[in-house]
C-alpha cells in the first residue's frame, strides 16, 4: 500500500448530483442498485471516471440507460473505471451483489444480532456499491429498501419516510429521501426487529421533531437516559450556538457490534449499544456521563460535520476537533466545568494511543480528536465567547452545504473578529513522516493570574510587552486572569503595580495543550494547591507535586534506595479530604495520582516496573496513614435512596469509591469485610463495581469467589459482562497475561465483537506492568491477537497495534521484544492496510 499525503489532494473530475439507491436485502445476498446523475467539474472535459469498490460483485452497469459490456470499463479489486464517459451530465446505473452476513469488518453493510446496519465512515460506502468514496462528493440521496417483513419489520434510512407498503412473498418496502446533500460516509441503513422509545422536541422556531431511539424490545427500558441526553443536547445547541435541528425526525439505533462509539449519519445515528443503554443497576456514573457526552457529540455533528463537512480525510479534526470541543462544553454546562476539564486533560495526558495522522486507511483516531478540540478551545480563549460565536456564525454562513478545510475554519474565526493571528496553528494534524515537516505551534494563549501572600488574586491593570504598555480590563474594572499571547521562543511580560512577590498561577484552565515547566518551588505549589481561585490549576498544582514526587521515588527505586513518602504530601491529602468547602468530585480528582503512562512519558527511558512499584507504594502509604479519614469518607458518602444522575450524587459516589480503592490497597481484614459489605449492599452499578474492583486488587480465594458471583449475577447482560472482562484484564497481578489468555476461551467471549475485544485485549493494555512485561509475554500475546483479529476486523486489529506505538520509549530488552512482534505482524500473510499503516509507521 502507498501512503497518501495532504499535498496530493486533487479536485474530483466529476461530481454527483442525485443518488437513488435500492436495496433488496436477503439471507444469501443483498442486491444494491444505484442510479447516479453525474456531471463533470469542467464542462466539456473528458477524463476517466474512477469509482471505488471493494468486496463487491458487479452485476451490471449502464450509462444513459445503455448497458456497458466488458471492455467498456475496467475493473480491478479496488476500482471500477469508465475510460471515456459521455460529455456533460449523464446517468450511471450500477447493480452489485454483496454479502452482509459474511462481513466481519463491520464496515459497509453488516449484520449485528440479526439486524442489518451500516458503517460508512471513513471508506465503508465502497463496500456497498461502486462510488466516488470521498467526502467532497456531496449529493442528494433517495433510498428504497425491501426485505422480508417478519424478519425485518423496521426499515430505516436518512431523511424523511416518503412511502412504505407491502410486497409479494411476505416482503415489504420503505422509501426514504434526504433533502440535504451529503457525502456518502453519512449514508445509513438499518433493517431489523427493533422497537423505539418515542419523544418529541419542539425547536425554538416551533418545529416539532419526532425523536426515536431504537433497540431490541427488551432493552427499551434502558434508553431513558439516552433520550434525556438527546433532548438536552438539542436545547443546548440552540442556546449556546443558535443551531436548530433541520428535519422532522431524528433516529438513534443501538447495535451491539460496532467498531467505534457511534456514528453521526444524517438523521439516523447508529450507536454502539454501550453508549445508549443504561440503568442504575447495570451502568456506572461514568457510563451515564459517556452517554450524555456521545449522544451530544453525534447530535452536534449535524451542523459541525454534516451541514458543513470535510473536504478530505486530512481535515478530520475540522469536524472531530470542533465537535469534541462542543461536546466537552455541553458536558461542562450539564455538570461541573472544572471536573470535566480535569477529566479531559487527564485523558489527553494518559492516552496510550499514538498521535498518528496522515490517513491512508484512516481508522478511528481518538487521540487526534482530543488534540483538535484543544486547538478549537484556544480560539475561544483568544477570542472570548462572543468572538468565538461570531466566528462560528460566519463559518456556517460561508460554508453551509459544503466540504471545507481547516483553513476555512481558521479564516472564519479570523475574519469575524478582525483578529490577527497569522501564525495561529492550523487544526490539521501534520504527520512527522519523512517528506512532511512538523509544524510547531506558534501561538500559545497562556492564561495567567497572580496570587498575593494571602492567597487572593491580585488585580492586573497592565502588562508591558514588546516595548508596549497594554492596559488590561475595561472601565477601570481590574481583571484577575489575563491571556498572554506567546508567539516566540522567548518573550517577556512585565506586570506593573504589583505590591509584593506574587505566586503566579500559569496556564489557568489549561489554556493551551502544552507541557509547562516552571521554576515554581514546592512551597509555591503547595500554596497554589491550597489557594488558587482557578480550580483547574489547584488540581494541577497537586499533580505537578505528585509527578515530581513520583519521579524522584522512581529514581530512588531504580537505585535500590528505600522509598519514603514526604509527610507534606500526606498532610496535603488530609486537608483536602477534610475540606467541606470543596466539591467532592474535585477532591476525588485531586487525590488521584497521575497515571503510570503519564509518568513513564516523562522519563528518559520508560520503566513500567519502577513506576508501578512507586505508585503502589504511595497509594498504600497514603491508605495506611489516612485510614481513619478514608473510612469516614466511605461512611459519609454512601448512597441513600434512589439513584440520580446529577453532579451532587455522582460526586459523592466518586469520592466514596476512591476512598474505598485506597483502603483496598491495605492488607487489613476489616477492609476486606468492608469491601465485601459494600459489594453486597450496593444498589447501583457505580458502587457495586467499585467494591468489586477494590476486592479484586488482591489475589486469592475471596477474589475468585466474588468474581464468580458477579458473573453469575450479570451473565445475561453483555454490557456488564464486558466490565467483568475489562476488570480482570487490566489487573496488575503479576503474570496476568495467563488469566487473559484463559478468558479468551470463556463462553461469553467473542473475538468478532469489538466491545469484547476492547474490554479484554484493550483492557490488558491498561496495565503497563503486564502489557510491557520484561519477559515479552505481553507483547507476544498482543502480537498474536493482532494477527488473528486482522483476519476478522482490520479496524479493531489496528487499534490493538497502537499498544506498540511507543516501543522506542523503553529499555533495549523491551525494544527488541516489541520490535520483533511488530515485524512478525508486518510479515503476516494478507495484512490489512489498516494494520500495515500503524505497524509500519511504528517501525519507521
Ligand atoms: N465520526 C464518528 C464520531 O464522531 C467517529 N467515531 O463519533
Ligand atoms: Zn465525531
């Protein structure tokens, strides 16, 4: 396979105007007929029309109603080429045969639990019919579906239902029409036995929108939270961005087999059922929050992604970065802004997947999405809410109905604000592959405040910079946080009217996704931890201290010195635990140590064993010195009454659960009893699972019994069973790879279901000590899995390869072991493009 670069973008020679699709769904095969109106980009030019197609059986092809014979076109395993199509506009009719029942890649049309569904982003449509499978081809679609009525009573596609009726032989049909132009990656079809939870949303201009969430009948009770989330998202987008929904119907379908989280197909979102189904007994607070965020995310794509889409896949963060930013803001407004920001920044720092870009087969790249969102956030930081909104309004005004680039977004922000940020970094992720230079960020917004010795923010009246004195604030109103625009390697900013030595609070709210180094002393950091008015930086001060502490203990560990925990640290934790003025979820975050991945990333040579030993040591030490405080925390925050999804209740549970997790690192018998009691009496999954996780920290008979008990209780619920797989897979117990290998043979496991793979094999990558075990057992396991998975589902396999992406960060022994597995993967027969791309890039 050959890598494609951004600079290779070429405008298409032909565009499509209307696309009429007809699906005859069957058990053996499905027949797809398409009728496309084609017109040339340049009138009068005659160039070949190249269509993409993969795993398709061509039945017939007609141009302007006349059937083409072999020789009139050229067909290979990836393309169908018409050498000399007619001049001007013409119709193209193609019939293909496909086999959804055999499609385990879960791209194109496939079956999940007996139902037909589709996934077309990024390049799945080419597995449905021959097409110019690229997002800059935008057309109006009609979709006629016919199928057996009893097996597939529900037939859905994008847009509005125009017609439906019965056919001979127990079959029926439905005709859908989408009035909006769209690229083919947003096409969707669903056919099956499904029922819907129905509701109505009235938009602010009075449009009555029918909302339907489709699942198998038995799951309908678990869709209440998803419906709540959808309505909240619709309202929020109106309130914050002035964006209304544009059709009379919005469908969400939940399917158990799905490569990613969800897909924003126009008016027919298809979701991984993990991100739709929830009940207090079966889903945790984290699941509820994820559902809110992802339902919002996919809904927000209707404007940022669908109405305005990407010109090519190098512009992925145009829609993903922007939409992730929007869902982050939505979740912040629905809960706690600080806690949401902390969670997102932690994710950014701990992400184990590579920041790969430069899509060839472009599988899902969550990491770059999050980074793209950070770039969008910087625009908002620089322009303020109103300026950002003006930029968004102009962006939609200019580009509605078009496929555009990151530069277009940038230009809208700039022009709407007469802003000068010529060097502002673009939102595309430029890969640092040979032939493409890395573009360094050149415009870094640094939000800053200064604390006085009593811990209060000092008023900032002016700043001297580049020979100019700039006054801050307006109408003699002082400001307490200002945004410095750093554009060069070295810059000086001088604040005047400062009466005493301030303690600076730098990069408030994490105003730019950079790694900040400062010469703040430990006592400055403890001061910020105790006093900063910016809650994010309060948390961050604690994290900086923890990182320093962990790194210095790692050095001690490596030199065989005894580990000793600084009493100041224990004191800091104690005062936070006892501070009733603090938000409980904030406390929970503040007493969470940085992840092992984050610490390994800061080391010259990553040492997973040392980092794990140190993190475990600190946790245990804190648990033993603060046992009384942790016990009180558990007692005081136990749930009472019914489960409610709101910040207050979730915060209590979060704090209780982290206290229990700390306690469980002790060997004490009373703690085992406590955890067992919590496990047995829990009335919701959040607390039950936290108790289970606490018990499972220690190997032994109790662990085994409780794991069995949990499985016995929940074996009928595949989403809960996946949690059970994940918990065991991510265990740090030495040699856990053997346990994971055994679980591969568990009757509930299935390599064909992505969620199960992510739980068990992905979960295993969550334990650096086992995944990066020095004997290579983790690498060997992952290598074998990638090769097996690649034959079933290349997208899923390529995600698992990402576990190897940072292999050069480790010592030589590990490097050799990891490299050997990557090479073994590369030499596998019939390797997919997805896996090839990631594996070869890792080795390059
Ligand atoms: N476009 C998809 C989404 O935004 C990719 N996961 O969810
Ligand atoms: Zn998205």
